[in-house]
C-alpha cells in the first residue's frame, strides 16, 4: 500500500508559509518600509494606489542593491542581515528572516524592484520577479538616483478569500496601515538615530494624489509629532523621560550573562498631561517601541493606562513611549511580523515601570510640569 503521508509540492509550501508572513495590508507595507530603513534610507515615500488594492510602492534613497545580489533578492531565507542564529541576540536591523520579499512574490500579482547603488546611479535597473521569487529574464534600465523602489501589484490575488476580504474591508485595512506608518514616522526608528522623512500618499481611482502622512525627518519626537499632526498637538503633552534599573528574574535570564543582572531601562517619549488627557476614550493614539522598533506591548500599555487613570479617570492618554534596553534582553523573533517581543524579566520591568510612572505623575515629586488647575 502506498504511504498516505506525502511531501507537499514546493509551490504549495511557499504559498502556505508566505500567508503567515504577510497576513494583511499593514504587514506588507511594514516589511517594505523596514527594508528601506535597514538600507539606511533618510527619505521614504509610500504610495498606495486605490488604498493598496491596485498597488503598493515604497521608494527610498537607501543603499540600493548591488548587481551581484539581484538573483537572490526575493529567494526565501536569503538575507544580507543575519548570517548565523547567534547574531539574533545583537541584531539591530528590522529584517533578518529573509522572507518578506519572497512572500510578497508568492502572494501578489507582481513584484518589481528598481534599484541603484552609488556605483550605478544615476542608472537604475528594473527587475521583475516570478511568483517563486526568481528573477524574470531581461532587466531594463531607467534613470534612478541611489536607492530602491519596490512595487507590489494586486496583493493577495493568489489567495482569493483573502483578496476578497481585503476588498471588502479596504478602508479599515488602509487605516490600520496608516496607523502603523504613523508609528514609524513619529520616532526615528533607525539604529543610528538618524531622522527619516516619511511621505505617505494615496492615489484614488481617478489618479488623484492625497497626502496621508508627512513627517519632516527630524531626530526629535516632539518635532515629528508637530510635523505629523501640527504644532497644536504638542500643547497638552509632556516629555516622558524615565530611567530605572530592573533586576533579572534569574531562571528566565539564560541568555544574559551573570554580570548583567541589573538592566538599565530608559523610556523616552511624550504623554498627555494627566489633567488634560487627549480628550479621547480610545487608545488609538498610543505608540510603543522597543529600541525604536514599533511593537505591540499590551502589558506595558496596560500599566501606562492604569497609572494614568489613577490620576485622570475619564480620559485615555496620548502616549509615545520608546523603551531603550540592551538588545540581549529582548527577543524579537517571536512572530514573523516581529510585533510581539519577549522581554526578559518582563514582570520586574513592568513593576519598576509602574513605580517610575507613578513617581513621575505624582505632583509632589513631579518631573513633569503638571498643571493642576
Ligand atoms: P530581510 O529583510 O529579512 O533580509 P527581505 O525579504 O525583506 O528579507 O529582503 C531580502 C533582501 O533584499 C534584504 O536582506 C536586502 O539585502 C535586500 N533588500 C530588500 N529591500 C531593500 C531595499 N529597500 N534597499 C536595499 N536592499 C533591500
Ligand atoms: Mg525585510
């Protein structure tokens, strides 16, 4: 009798695993933007065509891709950022799994990459990708300054159910993508602290261009907030600047050497004055980062809101909080989208954060100039 357990064909495996890397519109855009940040870009333009249904294009002025790398750009698990598992403990780049472009190829109608390094500029090369991530034969030349443009058309067309869902919920999916892009535009996310100028535009069915987000590439969070929402947005915000030490939970600290049992934590950002709040009840203007990487930190978010609510019961604060900790005390390789982060000694960190926040909010020992009228 023939065996009933058989290997899936490689095309099916590729499509199945890709569907977990690029789950929705926002992860697609996020992967492209992170590639531009990793390439050292100081200017990034994201162009949605018909809210991303027709096309998503990310144009950067980063390093570009060298001709010898063209063949492997979109091959699965091919990356220029990580060469061994051990590097993960110190990884600074956003990407490291080498899955994004290969997944986008598997999940869209077409992917093209136009790129030039400083050696080739002002001549760029247009590369078209096959669904399996291989280069299509015959590239074209075009005028291009240093940098890379990645264009993804017809996202999810090979997955009819997901494409239909995206079509049905496009406005909601588009605003989720904008919220995520706002997070990148607010805090200089680059490891070297350089500012990045973000422009996000949408072209509607008639080809009309609408600017959605515009930042100014400033290094300071304050200045970015002012660029994104206007100077008025700063009026009711206070600078958040907390520093505290966290002692390690020993059993959980396998990756941290004994000598580093105390971790220094710095939290920088902006928060609503607790007497003013942001006048909202929702938490849509709360942005959290670990070392400049936007991520979901539900427990940290909960503590911020709890402490805030103990001073102001009816409003949810506006929060931008970038938690700066040694890279070897957090693990970003938890989910393919890297939005979930494991923090070593999380319990102690949250407890210390709570105390530090309460102290900062407390009018007697305030580090904020809180207006109590
Ligand atoms: P990862 O980011 O995990 O390395 P990706 O699939 O996102 O994997 O990208 C594959 C490779 O393509 C990257 O490692 C990088 O070398 C190159 N690349 C992708 N986008 C860009 C870009 N905008 N600028 C320069 N290089 C890029
Ligand atoms: Mg990447």
